[in-house]
C-alpha cells in the first residue's frame, strides 16, 4: 500500500425546508460517494422541490497519512465508522437568494473531526461503506502502532507541593510542632512553678 493512498470522492449536501420563520432552511450531509467523470468539476443542483434541494460537490480527495493512523484507528473501532465532512456556508447568497453549504474537507480521521469541532466549524458525518472501511483498515494495519500503556505511579510517589505548586516537605520529628504555642518544659511544669 502507498504511503499516502487517496480516494477521489464527491459530497452530496441537502438543504431542507423548515416550517420555522427564524430558520427557514437547514443544511445537512447526505452522502460521500466515489467520484465519477460525469460529475464534472463544479457544484450542481441534483434535485429540487418545495421540501428540499440536493447539491453535488465533486473534486474531493480523501487521503490517508501515516502520522494520523491513530485517528483512522479510532474511527474504525468506533461503533459506527464514518466519513467526516467539514463544510461552510457561502459568505454571499446565490442567484436564488440562499447561501450554499460548501464542503471544505473530507476525512476518515477522528482527529481531523475533533480539530474542526474545536474550531467551531460545521462537521457532519455519514456511515462509511464496507469497501472504504476495508481500504482504511488495511492502511491502519500497516502503519498504526498502539502506544504502550504507561503504568500509573501511586500518589505516594508524586512529589509534594503546596497550594501554589511549590515543593513542600513533611517532617515526622515530634519536636516540630506548629501553631506557634509555647512548649512546656520537661516534667510538665509551666513557667509559674505550678504543675500542669
């Protein structure tokens, strides 16, 4: 397998009409499909009715990178392995007065999805088909090496610090008593000559 295998794909997005005066439309990911020459190179409307529009966005390439093998492993071992699609709304409306939700990136990496979400981007997911999962799994089998689990040190081995994070020490010497109180002399007598 190549060090950086790729799949050419296209993304299908759906704009659904909502009965809501504050948000009349909602965009969602429909599918990630294998690329075909007939798709062309630009976005195109596939279907439109009073309830929805479906748009095809060709020209994407899903690549597998060796340094992200863990991200693919995490996705493939999840209960529902999937494609992650990062998309953004156009800044200006089109001819019909609405912005298109344009895909930006397509990935099988759990880490990619996490980075996009951390940046508060739009990320949707759809199930990855068996053949895509098998393709990615072959890459993971070749390149992913699980990090060995480190044994956790007991808390007793951790260095002591005060509430400010500075090194602290503990003494078991009985002569060191805190609190600033006066120490009794040997024999239990106080300074006034009376016993305690």
